[in-house]
C-alpha cells in the first residue's frame, strides 16, 4: 500500500514540477495596450505566458497563429501555456481594443 501511494504521489507531482520549470514571460495590458508590444521566447520549448490586465475593463487576448483566445477580466491575470513554437513571428491582439492592443511574440 505504501509503495502504491508513493508511486501515485510521484505521478501527480510530475506535471506540477514540469510546469514549474517552463520559462515564463509576462505581458501587461495598460491603457488598452500590451507592454511590451514585442516579446522574444525560445523556439522549440513550451512556455508560460502570464498576462496581467491593469485596466479596469476586460480584454480578450487573441492570436490566430498561436491558436489562443482568452478573456482577461480587468484587474486580474491569467497564465497560458503555449508551444512548443517553431521559429517565427506570432501576432496577437486585444480583441476588445484591436486598434491599440497589438503585439508580436517572436520565437527564436
């Protein structure tokens, strides 16, 4: 019984420890703009993208090339797991303020 519990604990801990080791990058939404508007990430690796919305209104992070769409309520943050990505440029927008909230994620 102890061995089964140990194995189960190990299996449950693996995804958490693997997630903790992913490189993470932060985007901030402020005044309906992404800061920074361009971010460089490693190609061929999964990453964590933390998006913090400092505006009081919600924004929708959307990227067709990344296949991601997520509403971020005002004053909150979300974490997305993305990739692994091939080298290249991946555009994203804030769909609710598309004229000002634009950016590019570059995988190198």
